[in-house]
């Protein structure tokens, strides 16, 4: 399997991970009576993740684990996308 295929799979899995984490954060905020909009979820995902971080920090004294899942998954997707383009440029695949 080519190296680029590995990063495509990692990127796709991290996007799925990020979307599912965003939906779980949305549900958690909705249960806490925070006004959230499902139709604009992708646009407001960073705002909702920050709200989740602040609420869990205030309630428990520490940041909720979903915030870390959201951060790691979005950064993994970004890094794998950058690596895909770098590999494609190096091996003249574009």
C-alpha cells in the first residue's frame, strides 16, 4: 500500500471521528440547555467546543474529555491532509 493511501485512510477516519465528537458535544450542550443550532453545526463547531470546555471546567474543575477528542481529531485531519499534499507534490502525483 502506498504511503499516500495510509494518510488518506487516517484523514478519513479522523474526519469521521471529528464529526461524531462534534455531534456528541452538540448533544451534551443541548442537554445543559445551551442554545445550539444543528443546521449550522459545522460552522459553529469551534464555538461549541469552547463552550463545552468552559462549562465542564466550571462544573468539574477540569476540562471534559470530549474537548480533547475534538482537538486531536481536527488536528489529525489537518496534518494528514497536509502530508497528502506534500507526498503528492514530492512524487508528482498531482
